[in-house]
C-alpha cells in the first residue's frame, strides 16, 4: 500500500498542527465566556480579565496537550513501522516456504561464516578481553622488575623478590599490592597423593583482589606468622573435585607435601584465578619454609613472585611506576649486590593472559585466527551476495510488477533487505546454539576452567554486529540492483535474455572468493611447512631411548641435605633398573620450559652498549650430557662422584660468543653479574636445542651438581623406552617415600607435545581455509552454472550453426578458468603480504614458499575443474531444437 | 459558602466530565458551564484543569473529539463519550457511591445501641 509519511494520516483527525488546534479550542472557550459575562452586563475589559482568571494556567494546559499529541503520534509512527516490518517479515517467510533450497543454502552459508567468527571471538574474549574475575578489575595493574642495564634479550617484565615486594608495598599511589608465586604440591587423600597446583600468596592477596570465601575464610593477615600449622584455602573447583563439596571442610587438617596444614576456607566459585591455568590451593607466603622446604621469602635476589596491585582512585599506572622506581632506586643503593639498576614497570592488568610476559605469541596468533575467520566471513558474504543477486534477478518480474503498481523503490529495497535479515538472524540463532556447546568441548579438551568460553553478552553483541554488517554487505547491493533499471524492461524481459552487466558482477564476486581463499590456503600451507621444518630439525641430543620422569613435592624430607640424599638415592634406584644404561637428574627435561636466567660476568670480556649478558642456565646432575647424548667438544663434565655447584659446562655458542677461538676450559666466570658467585668452566658441549625446537641454540650454561637442581630424572634405556615406562612408574613412584612421581614420559612424547601448539595452529588455519575454499567452490559452481544457463539459447544457436559439442564444453570450462586465473593471480599477490605478516610465527619458511604455492595452485586447479565440469557437461548436452523452441 | 474544588477527590473531575458527556456531545465551554449551573455554582472548575483532564481522557480513548459548529455557528471542538468511556463511567459511578457510603459511615457513625 503506498503511503506518505504516517503523521499525515494522523492529521486527518487532528488537522496538520496540534498547536494551532489547541489555540483555537482555548480561544473559542475564552470568547464564549466573555460573551456570557457581557450578556450579564459586565463591561468588556472586566469580562476579558475575568475569563482569563477563570481559565488559570493556559500555557501549561496548552503544553500538556502538545506533549500528549506528540507522544501519541510517535506511538502511531512506531506501530506503523512495526506493522510494515511485520508485513515484510511475513512476506519473506512465505517466500522462503516456496524457495526452501535457497533459504537453507543462505542460512547455512551465513552460519558457517558467522560461526567461525563467533568461535574465534569467544576464545579471544576469554583470553584477552574479559576482565579478571575479581572485584573492580579495572583498577588493577601488574608490577614487574627488570635489570636497567639489560635492554635487550633480558626479561623486561620479570618477577620480583619477596623482600622487594615488601618494600614496594610502601608505594603511596597503590591502594594495595599482592604477591603470588607458583608452587606444585601433592595433597594426601587416603593412601594416594593428588597432584595439585598451588600458589604461595601474600597475606593480603584475597583482600587486594576483593575475593571472598564461600566457606570459612580466605587467607588473612594472621596467616603471615611463620610458625604453627599453615593455612590453606581451596579453590571452589578443587573443593568440588577432591572433597565432594564437603560443607564441613573448614578447619580440617590435611597432609600437603608431607606437612600438616589446615584448610581454613574455600574461595568463591566466581574466582577462577588470575592466570590462564587451573589453581587448586592457595597458601600464605609464610608457609614456604614448611611446604616448599626452602625459604625464598628472605632472599632479595630470588625473583620468583608476581605482583598485582590496586590503584588509588584517579591514579595512573605511570604515576605508580614513578613512585615504585623511587623506592627501587633507594633499594639499589642499599643492596647494590642484588638490586643495582633494577627498575619497576607498571602496566594495566588487562585480561587473563598477561600480554607483557606469557602473552607474546597469543596476540598475533589470535589476530591470525580472527583474520582468517574474517576471510571466511567475506567469502560467505560474497556467496550470499551471489545467491541473493540471482534470486533478485529471478524475481525481476515480480519486483517490476510491484514497482509499476506504485511501490516506492525504497520500500522494495527494504523488503528485499528484510528477507536477507530474516535469513541472517536465523543463521545467527543457529550459531549461538552451536557456540553454547563450546564450554562442553573445552572441558572435554582439558582447557583450564579459568578460560571461560561460555556465551557472554559480549559474544552475543559481537555476533549480532557481525550478522547485521554482513547482511548489509551481501544484501544491500543486490537489492539495489534488483530494483534498478526501467520497470518496462523488467516486465518485458524474459528469463532467457542474458544481461552482460550482471554477468560481470557474478564473475567479479566469484573471482574475489577465489582470491580470498587462496590467501588463506597459502597461509595454512606455510604453517604446515613450518611445522614440517620443526619436525625435521635435528635437536642436537639423542631423542630416542630416553625417559623423563618428573617428581614433585618433598614429602618427608626435612632439610635440603635430606632432600639431596633422597634425590641421590632415587638416582641410584633408577640406575639399578634393568635395561637402564645411564641416569642423570635436571631441573627440567629438554623442551619443557625456559628454565632460569642469570646475568654473567666474564673477566676480560667487555660487553657492547646494548649487549645482554643475561643467559639461560640450568642446574643438572652428573653425566647430564652423556645421558642426553650431547658430545663434549672440549673438557669434561662432572661424572660419578664430584659434587659441587662451582663447575659449569657451557655450550659452543657461548664459547664462540665470549672466547672466540680461545679455549674457555679452566677459566672462571661469575654468575649473578659482577661480584657474583665465581664458577669454573670445565667443558664445552655441542650446541643442542634444549629450550625449543624452533629456537636456534643460544649461549647457555649448565651448573653441575651431583644431586641435580630438581625434579626430573633423565633415564637412558637400552631398548625401546616405552617398555620401561611402567617399571619406572611402579618402582620409583610407589615405593619411594621421598618424592611424588608426577609423570613419566618418553622424550619422543615430549617432542610431540612441544609441537602441539604449532600443530593446533596449522590445523586450525587449514580447517578454516578449507572452509573458505569449499564456500568458494560452491560460489564458482553456482556462477558458472548460472552463466551457462543464461547462455543456453546462444549454445543452441551455435550448435545449429555447426559448432560441435566439444567446443561448447571447452567454452564453459574456459569461462570458469578465466575467473579462476584472474582471482588466483590476485590471491597469490595478496598472499605475499599475508606471508610477510605471518613471518614471526614461522620457522624457516621463506616469504614466498614455492612448494606451498605450487600445492595451492594444484589444489585450486582441481577444485576449479570440479566446479566447472558439471555445467560444461550440461552445456555440451544442449539440444539445439529444444533451446530454440523454449522461448 | 465558597465553591467546592472537585480536585479534592482523586478522579472526581474525570467522573464529572464523563457524566456530563453522557447526556450528549459537548464542547469544552459547555462542559464547564453545565457542571457549574447543575451544581448551582457550588462546583467551580478551573478551565485549564478541565482541559488537561479532557485531553487526557481523549488520549486514553474514553472520549473522542471532533470539530463542529457551536449553537452560534462558531467552530468548536466537540467531545463525545466512546464505548470505553461509557463502561468507565459506569464503573466509576459505582466506585464513587461505595466511597461516599464508607466515608459517610465514618463521619456519621450509627448511634451506639
């Protein structure tokens, strides 16, 4: 129904102006009153004054009326809109009932595009955007310390020592600052030990974060007394898992790391931690001597705690940094040996991932995935545009009829947009229903509960915005096109008349899709290539026939001396196992962690202005290099007896960097900077990739100590290591009173899991690119089919004029081929740019990776062939008689 | 005795307007005049309040308005009771009677037995 602006309809009852309306009404009233008074003999001027007096507040009455009418006409306008929209929606749904295939195709395509984005966004949101699950998270900052002289290579955002932390609590611009440090613990439940992730926290940790206990109490100031039975607070998840939500838990004593501790409370369920890992128990820092066996909290050089602070209102992190550094400066003068040149950095706490430290690769990887899913969305949108465009063309007559019957073009465009929107919203609902399963999938995959991937209001908002944006992209242009042109053309036009301009639009869309999916395919190919290169890398140590057994907890060990004895005893027991040819002990197995770093000083070596003297090191037991199969190029390593912390073995990279061609063996260097602890270099080992396969060997050293520096036994076996794993598990795990055996893995397994993230990334991007590719193939198929169908009549004429069927076949194949070649060339050019952006994540893959490009091109050719084969065959089977008769 | 203001009782003005219109369509001045003469001048309504109430009733759909010609041939806006208005009027009269009866019980309690 053609309508003007809806207020005009309303004006039929109220004339065009409610203001004039009410003025007229009041004027009539006043004149009636005056007339009546005059009739009673009152003089005119008195009558007028009296009429006004009796009327009262005319202006307000008039305003009230105008407001009433305005509000009413707004309501009327809105309801008219709602009515037309309702009409459009009903009309659309009726239309879809007739074109079910089209509707389902559009919805599925849109759902794929939106779904990829919704998934990536949900994960990104959980990692980076969602504020920490604590009170007023926007006030929180993280504090780091680092060595001012270490501008390169060193850790810019390092941990702090507990004594430094106690001094930093004086920073006036911080309302509070708390410290926490990881501590692996073993909790006894009946006869078994349960491994748990613990955190030693400052006594104000819970108060600073504003986290309450759901049961009992959190850790409080009273817990900072170092004596007595230490308090422990369980996380809600751990309480549920290990204690079956026992409501009587508070006050109970349990054995933790061989000590008795008291469970004082359970943290609130919302508090899932401030790191992307599961934490099970919180202990006061004062308990470190008791449950960790050593006391870090008095050592100003042991930088093992992380700091999180709450700002005073209206204070910036920069201000806190200034205040903290003036304190740190004073500490540097007071304790030069540990604190000289230390500086404090303060940054907003942000989300779960601390992007300053561990978040390094998380941000680019997230961006890559978001970009890739964005491409899928674009390809899907292009497909949708094609579909909607084609539907618009097939409805050209219907639209022309509506326009010629008087429908405004805007009205018809709105109708077409509504149709697309209805389908897109259907797709969004499908996506949200699917994304709601993410938490189930995440927990099945063992993702820490701290990573909350439940559908949030933010996800819904994001998905809705994406849906609307996509709908506008894919629907506006086709709707505009479908309503353009002369009405008479539309009415006169028969469906078989090809229109060249529109055919070009279809080709451009199909080409764009091919270009976009080629970019993604190349990215995926490069990631796969990078993974292959890492798998092929020679680690420099003997991966085969090696077992790593990790221990934790020092149950029963009273002193460091006893702990050492236990370690040696365990070593001997492992050595005695059948099939074992060598045993050593180290802080951690190769490829399982960054280990520690220290600043070295080498007499006679003058570092450059920006050169870092901060290098990684590890404490390892006797025969470490022999067991790992790393040859010693010079000197020896500690073996058998010989038990000191004064001898180090360095790698070739370190020897080369600091001594060049001279022999470092026998020289003395100091650890912990100038004036630190002197150690003697006794050997040079061949370079090996002990930290990560992707990282070229850098200078590093191993401090040798017979009892090792910790908890990983390295066991070299004669035969296949798998057969020995159960023996190790049984003999060392169950009968050993000293340690809790955490896990036993073969080195092959460790290598496999070190490539896990690279595998996951390559897999995810490959999956996404295949998604884009399959969408693009559908798009290409649809376009070629459509163009072929449009040309049926032309083919008939050609056949009638003597062309053979092979000609038609080649003609159609070539039309698909042209689209792909142009799209493919553009895609390859774009992929060079994408490859450049990807370089930081790649290991040993060139900017243009020839094998990848060739593979992608081959895949593309096959795919294009498949997409065009059907239409080409159909074209070659054209019957000239029928096509010519059809019109 | 000074004129009574109908504003004393919540909704009384609405009731008066609706009842007045129950006799037939009238313009605003006629409503005011009717109420005044019928109560012998006891009830005097400020015109502004009358119109505000009238306009609200119109917005609620209890009365409808239409422009027409007055007895003297001037253009005037006439109000008419709608079906909804009729129903409202009946229920308001009942409520009013109950109200008066209960107030009456308080201010003229039955003599103790």
